[in-house]
């Protein structure tokens, strides 16, 4: 097991949307509705370009966790 954080980038958008729309995630979120890709990508791109925001992906080797 080799855990490390890396900065998220545009290539992670689909994975983060998948995680966000997961049933268990939604059950434990304030917003329980599914998010469509267009809504997600607008939010995601704004976060990536916001200098006051940092997004990270936890990695176990080559696997996003």
C-alpha cells in the first residue's frame, strides 16, 4: 500500500461525479439529488480555477480512493 495525495485535475471530473452520485454518498449528504454532468463540470471547473480552493485525490498506488 502506497498512499499519497495529488492535486485533482480536469481528468478527475468524471470520477468525482461518480463518487458524488454514489447512493451511499448521497444518503449522507445535505443534497441527495443526482447531479448531471453539465452541472457538475461547471462547478468542478470553477473550483479548479479558484485560487482559494484546493482539491486533492487520495491515491493508493495508481488507484484513486
